[in-house]
């Protein structure tokens, strides 16, 4: 389901899968996947301590100490797709269902036996539609790939551990500055002041991406890709100070292009250019400002919008 730059498991994932092939190019696949291989699936976000809640957020109660949102990973992810392959290309509808869990570990009001509070559970999902169109009218091998996806609490299908552009297959974070920590689930202490109620909310996200591949000659090709992603944390998370785990709604876009020459089979020499930008705000600012923010006199929501570009030469030999 994931796109090249925003997928949460570009290095692969352990799974047990079965594919059934029908007539007319139709096929269907169902699989069980290992949750531990999905970067955003094994840790939840937790809203923090003391004055972590903004006055505009009446349902978030300051807790006595920072909540540690680490829960058991008990069930695998259930993934499936329906696919149609034809001479003109292919189209695929895919989906994924996961169970998110997290428990309060340290708040005194919620802690019970073995210093663990109640386990929060949520069954969440993602869906995507994508395809590939062959562009033989341009040149043999030319094609256009596209995908659009939406998730409610299953971010690994759209982004990795953060929206800063972590690309596992490219081994690093693409954007610098204030680093986000986007998670499927956020837990917090809620209810009227003095109660011991634990609550949770999901993070939602959607993205759209496309890539055009064109063969100028059999040995010379180019790729152009573009993607747009939007992440929307829950209402409580957006109304909690950033220093206590609060995160704002954010958007990111990425464009890239390259020109690759293959003088012999399985040997590529290429020049690549990429650009990305993240748009976000820091909610609250009750605590100290991060190093990336220089306007220390600012109070309230301020923008922290890193951008970056990369130019690189690539020489690759495949055996």
C-alpha cells in the first residue's frame, strides 16, 4: 500500500500470505503481517505531565508524571487486496486492519499492579487505491504509477515513524529541524479533575502520489515523482503543548526527478534531484522552545516549516 518515500516498511516485512488467481486478470491476496516490522505500530504517543494541557482543552487533565505509552503487540496486521491486470496496466484496491494497544505505566492516578495502568485498545484501518498505466504511445517501457490512501490509526501504510521524510530504503531522514513523532494512537488522562480515567485517540492521515517513467531510448530513461501527505492528530493532541507530546496538523510534499543511463544490462549511472517541504505548527509553547526555533519571544502557535533539496550522482551495479 505504501508509496516509495512515505512507506513505513521499505525494507520488507515478514508475512504469511495467500494469493488466488481468477480469470480475466483478476486476483486477490490476503496476508498476516508482523506488527514489529511496522515502525509506527509498536509505540504510542502519550501526553505528558503537570501543565501539559492548554486552557483551551477542558478534557485533558494534567497528570502527576509522564505517561509511558508502551503496550503489548498481540495480534498481527490483517492485509488484503483485489487486483486487476490487463494489457493497459493494472489497478488495485488494498486494505489493512490492525489492533493498537498502549498502557499507562507511571501516572500515579492510573497506576495499578506492577506499575502498569489500564491497557487501551483500538481496532484501526487503512485503505488505498492505486494502479499503473502503460504509456506505449510514448515509448516501450514508459508508464505512470499512482496511489491514493487514507488511514485511521494505521500510519505505517502511509508514513514511517514521522512526517519529516524518513525513507527506510534511502536510509535517513530527509527533512531537518523540529522532528515530529507521529504515532497511531495517543493516550492521556481524561475526565473531570481528580478522576482516574484513561482515554485514547487516533491519528488520521491521507496521501496521494504519482510517478512517471519515460524511456528516451532503450538505455536512457527518466523518472519524475510527486507526493502530498496530510497528517491530522486527534483534537486533544492538537490542543496540548508540544513539550508534553502535543502535535499539530501537518502537510508535506515531495518532488523528485532523475535521468538514468544504462550502458549495459543491470548497470545504472544517474543524476537525481529531489525537494521536500513540511508545513506545521508547534502547539502551545508552554515549555522551552526547541533548538530549531529562534524566535524565543513568540507565545502561542508558531510555524516550523523545514525544507530540503538533494542533488546526487548514483552509480549502481546489480548482480
